[in-house]
């Protein structure tokens, strides 16, 4: 079983749609959680951290469920520019980021 | 203020050859981590360098080695290249260890092994 699992997609949604991605992790000792965004063959960039209380950044909302060991990302009012791969990231050992395979999102007009 | 820079951007090698990839961290950063990203996969942690020593290592064979210089720049060396080593190699820098949220990635080196 992979340490971090994501549905690879692709998710094809129209502009303005709401889309949600889930990610599960296997190590209950995981300490920190993030969502990264990666455009085609470019470097990953931090989108947002994920906290147990849930957190929001504009159209993006992240949630963490420690009991079920899953993380979610909700994107509201999708824009064409949101098209990218979204990587779920977990840390349970200092400094070592464990990435999921990524979920590809394609927003169409 | 330059971010993380990697060279070369693209590289083509043949099986059995050796390759060296280079990374200069963001100004003020002293820790460098290397990741391998195969097509369709997420980045996989190779190792991390701090104070010119390898501090952590992922599940990669000894063919993968590295070095950090006094100016904090780093090299990744891969010996006896295999077709499966074809990937995007990403360097990430940070200030000290334990500052995971402040990782900055370079744009990567695309290695193709023929």
C-alpha cells in the first residue's frame, strides 16, 4: 500500500464548478499535511497547509480527518487557470515530504 | 533574489553512463533536498544535505549519491544509469532542518536515459 494515495483523475470540470479531491495516508504518526500544485512538468508549489480545524484560502478549502486519515481539498468557482495537478503531501519524519501521485484537474470553458 | 536554480535543465544519457546534476539553493538557505519524479508519479525523496552531510535518505540505491559544498550548493550523482532513472529531478532548499513548510523547489532537471 502506498503511503499517500490519491485518485489520479483526470477530473474534467466546467468553469464555475466546485470540485473536491481526497487523499488518504497510511501512517497514523503523520504530523503535517499540505496541498501542492504542479503545472505540467514544472516544479511543485505550495498551495496551502492543512489543519485539523480546516482552513480556507479564497476559493480553496482544506480539511483534515485524523481519525480516518484522509485530507481533502475543495475548489469553488473553478477557473481555467486552476488546471493543474494537485499533490497531497504528508510529513511524519522531519524534513521528508511524502507525495501522493497527484490528481489532475482540467477546467474547460 | 534568485530562487533555487538547477542545471542543466535537460540531459540525455545512455544506459551505464554517469550523470551529475547541480543545485544552488535560494539565498539564505542552507539545506538541500533532492527528489525524483517519474512521469505520472509524485516526487520521491532521495536524500537531504545539511552542513555538508547527508542527513536523511529515501529508498534509493547507492548508485545515487550526493554532495554539499561550503556555499550550500549541492550535486546529485547517479552512476550506472538505468532506463528507469529517466525522470524529473527536483532540488528543494530550506533554512535549517525542520522547516518543511518553507521548502522552495527549483524547476528541475529532466533526465532521459536511452
